[in-house]
C-alpha cells in the first residue's frame, strides 16, 4: 500500500493545533473549549518543520460532534485550513477523538462506564452526569485537564464514580461511528481529501484506547449496566450454553439479568502465594475471562472504527494508540493485550504509544513491524519544554540534540516510524533544533532507503497473552520488564525484542542468548514447534515461573516438566540481597528494589518466589540468604539453560552472561547501542572512552559529519548523554 510505505519511511510532526477538551465540553459561547489561542504561533511551528523536511504532519481534529445528532464543524474546518496553509506539499494525518458529548451521556446513562461501588441503576447514573462525581477525563487530576500550558481548567477531576461511554456499548459504536463517517466524508469530499494519507482514531482516557480510570490502581471499572450484560454475552459465546457458563464461572444461578463483573478484591486482590498470583483456583477462571473479554472489547471498538475509515476512504491506513503492556502493569484492565488479533486484523494498520523514558518502547515494536507498523510518539522534553513532565527535561541544547538522534536511531533500527511531539508548544522553536531535525531527517531518509538486517545476537521474548492468566503485580511487573529493558539499554550491545508467538516464524539462527521475560503460560504444541528452531549452542535464560501454566494446567511442578529445574515455593521472601556464584562469581549481589508504594509501584504488592531444589546437575548462580538456590544453570542437548527464580539480573550480570555466550559487545557498559546492517549508534549514559571497530566499508559519523574507512579500530570518547551514529556510505555517495 502506497500510503503505508509513506508512513513507514517518513517522520511526522505533531502540534497542539486543534487541541481541545475531550470528551467534548463547550464554553459559554457554545463552542468547544480549545487549549490555545495563538493560531499564528502554532502555524509557525508547522511551517518550520515543513521547511526542515518534515512533510507529514498530525494533530487533534475535532469530530464536530457536540450533542445528540448535533454537529458543529467550525473548529474542524479552521484546523484543516490552517494546517494545509503551511506547505504546498504538506500531508496531514488527523487524530480523531471519538468520545461522547455530555448530552449523549445524559440521554444514555445505561451505556456509561461505572466504577466499582458506583450507582447501579439507570436514573442514579443519569443524575451524576456532568457533576463532580463524573470522571470526565478518566484519571484523577485536581488541576483538571492537562493542557500542556495555555488554557487552565476550572474543573477539578477527582472522586468520580462514573466515567464516560462504556467500551462495550454498541450504541456508542454506532453513534461515534456515524460522527466519524460524517467527518471523513467532509474531508474526503472537500479540497484536502487527497492530502490525507491516513487516519488516527482515538477514544478513552487521553484518546489512548484506554479505559476510564486508566491503568492505575485508584479506579476500577467497568461495572455499568451495558458492560455487565456484554460480559455475560461474551461468556455465552465462549462456552456455548448457559449450563457450561455457570459451571465455568462457578455461579449456578447465573443469568443475564444478574451477571456481575468480578470485584477488584477478587480480580486483583492480595497475592499471598504463587497459586493466588497465577489464578490457579477453578473459581478464578471468571477473572481471566474478564481480562480476555476486555482485550476483545477494545479490539472490537478499534476494528469497528477501522472498518468505517476503510470503507469511506477506499482503504486508507488506520491506526490507534494501543498495546502498552511492557510499561503498564495493569494492561489487561484496559484490554491492551490483544496484539495477536491486531496483527491479523485487516481493519487496523498501525498502533502507537508515547516513547519510553530512557530508550525503548512501551510495546513490542519490532514484532509489530513484521507485518504492521509501530509509530513512536517522541514527547521527549527538549531544553525548551514547559509544563508537566519537566523532570525529564533535557539540560541544554547539546543533550536535547543527542536524545533526538538517539530516539531516531531506535526507531530506524526497529523499523518504526515516529512523530516529533511539541506537546507544550514551542519545544522545538529554535533554529539550532530545527537545523538538527533537518539533518536527522536527511540521514533517516538515506538509512530507510536501504535493506535492514538485524545485527543483534541477544533476543528478549515477551508474552502479552500471559497477562490474562495472572493477577496484576506492579512490583513484579517492573522487575520483569522495565528493569530488564533498562539494564539491556546499558550492556553496550544491540538486542531484539519479539513476542512468544513470533518464535514460530522468526529466524532464530543469529541469536546466542534468548531471554524469556514472562514465559508463564506455555502450550506444549506451540513449544514443540518453537524449540525445534533454536540454534544448537544457544543459551536460554528463563525468568521467574516458566511454564507454570502448561497446557492450561497451573501448578509449580510444571516448571520442572518444562525447564528441567525442580522448584519449591519459598514460604516467605524477606527481600534480602542474594549472593552470586558460579558463572556469575565476582558480580554484585542480586538486590531487590525497595518494596514500598510510590508513583512507579502504587501498591507494595507481594512477590512470591521459588527456590531451585534440583536436579543434582544444577550449578548455582545465586543463593538466598539461607543457602537455597535462587538461580542456576545446567546443560541440555548442547544448550545452556539458565533459570532465575528472582528477576533481578542487572546490566553487569547480563553482560557477563552475554560474553560467556560469545555475544559480540560493541561498546562498554553504560552505553546504549542501536543499529543494524545500515548504521550503528552508541549513546553514553556516563563519560566513557573505548576502542570501536567498524566492519570494512566507508562510514560517515552522522552527528559530526566526519567520514572514515571501516575495518580499523576507532578511538571513541563520549561525554555523558552524547551520541555518535555511524552510517554505511555507498560508493557513489
């Protein structure tokens, strides 16, 4: 598809143009509340990026939907006329939010999302619409809507007990779909239709396909009228009969009129042992089913809107925010785990998320790019940034430029697209930054025009589907994902990250070390196909509870059946440092992060762990304080098998295991390496000095512009937060 290739091979610019209150809230003049008033200034930002070589632009475009069967396109048309005045060849991707107007909510209270403990009946829900008990935004905010500067909200958003539309509401899908259809027809039949190559659909909290309450611990939904019935209907479809559904959910008197969503205490309650964490009790099946239901509900909505876009535009690409499971512990709450369905969907072509601080993405970008497209939202705070999030603000011009190169290198090496996001307005309003954008875009175009082949010898494997089968543990999630990714971003070598489902078709021969992040649920048929494809001398590193759910049977003994390591659950875990041994001798102790509630881990939830008890062939790699084995290794069929019951390996441990597995480390620790067959980039977290070898070829260091022949060792000196990017040059360049 021509438009998809355009998205894949061009960077994008996002501004506050059209940024307005969502769900639609009207001011005293009856018009949508807009968060900025200096249209000429925002227009300048678009012109600046256009002149810097960025042809694709995006922003929020108001649907025009102001009430029940009411539409006002004044703001919509103003945004379109403004954006297309900024460049003769400028192209625009509208981000269209499909949340409902307040009038619709008053008319359809049974279609609304309700938090646990909120009103149960239609009229009680209706009475709260538009009151302080109505969570308009989907997140707690004493200051109201986050506007990134400009207009300040006069409505604190705290203590709500109802949200906006339920994601399972068929009436919402119909009515929002009609608003979407009308808007698309207005665009496609107007003067700019041929300058809109794709559509970005948005709904939920912040337009991020995120259920009201977001993925935090403070709010629990959806206990509304429509969602309770929809969950029952989903269960009937899955189990085929009322009798089978009653048996599966352990509810002998279940009917559509009395169907309930599991309460938070049941679905996400205390974790006192591994069986509770893994939902091994038969009566927990309803909790897993609800999580599966939410993934289906979210994908149903996304596909519904995607079909409308495809039909009305003759097949233009469609995308949405989705899939943040690497960063969000409670991803199943909002149904972010339907990645496999997205990959097979003919109705949605790309998904996106805000970038991840410190490098990396919130989802499995490389996996998605195998047949779809990942678009990274680069809302990195430049040295000109203001507003919320300035704790991540760059210290100055040089650091800002280095991070811009780093994020571009990440996306180029992963085959992703991205947009530069001016969330606050003026974050890039600097001739120096715009000149750097132009240089990055020119380099990116050269790299994108060449065939990309991975040079990684380390593979990380994540399984988004496993989340459905265990409770949320904020503490454990951070150990399993964020800590490992942060550590791998400092090992001095590139790595790949794919999904478990990819391993049936992905070429595994280049990998010397494969680390399974959360391999809790395994189907023996799939695993037989995957294991036959591993390289002969590969090192397999298993994390925490591999294979505990084997062919849908959950028990600790399955870990031994699956990996060969015999285990027993520890009665308690005092979270003391663990001494390393064997192949990890000489490395630092394995140390638990502070086990307290904070912004990152809002609940200091328990983290049950196993202890390795056999077989005798196990060589210890780490010990608990009482001498029990916490991590060990053994050899099976020429493969080195490592199992750690505690997900605490950090940069130095991973680097040592990589070196022992003969993985090529290109730079020292405390460096982040992105690259492939076309280029290599090294970003330093701390000042470093090392010798670096480039393969035989002509290379240009893109940040400085210096050229050199490859094959010889280069003396590299980097300051903290400095980057170098070497691009392979063609002979005729």
